[in-house]
C-alpha cells in the first residue's frame, strides 16, 4: 500500500515521504496511530507543496536541536530514582525517562527512538548514552542518583 508519512517513522521514512509498505502494517500500525495516510494523487501533490515549505523550518529546528545537545555533551542529565544500598535501581531507566528529563530540565524535545540504549539503565552512576537525530549522532551523559 502506498502511504504518505505524517511524521518521521524510524526505518520507514521521513515526514511527507510517499512510501510503499505492507497492507497489514499500514492498516494495523501506521494509519490508526496517525503516522500516515493513504496516498492519493491529490494528497501527494498537496504533501509535495507542504514538504517544500516545511523543509527550511525542519532544518532550522534540527540545527537548533543539535546545538542544544552539543551544549549538554559535558553536562550530565540527572535522573533521580529509588535504589537499594548497592546502587541497583528498583525500576530501570528507559529511553522515555531520558526524554522526559531532557524536556523537564533542559526544555529539549526529542523523539524517544532517537535515544539509542542497548539495554535499560539499572544502576546508580554516570552512563554514556548515544543519541541519533537528523542523521547525526552525539553522546550524552546520564547521571542516575539514588533518592
């Protein structure tokens, strides 16, 4: 099925791209979550115009985001969580927790799938986390502090 992406979808395409996906994937995932819509000739023409006008704004937003992330490269992002005496967390820290900390503490909004964690963080201390956004990678330091 041919669809127009309304948002960036990891490993599928970017916003306003026209892509071919499996019918089941479109019907069960992309369309209900409003990540895409069916591609018709009229909608494709309209999206091409939108894509052209929004590309400049997206590039400026991405550059601003990378600048903000670069300023945080040496500053740890602090997350407070409950832990035992040995430093093991009762609840593991996932990408959504890091996204929330970035948003609350630094006013940086980033997609959850941009945080590249091999496994959830489960111990108190400083951890290096990879972030990939706009095709560029950077590292952040996440400091987990026991309550």
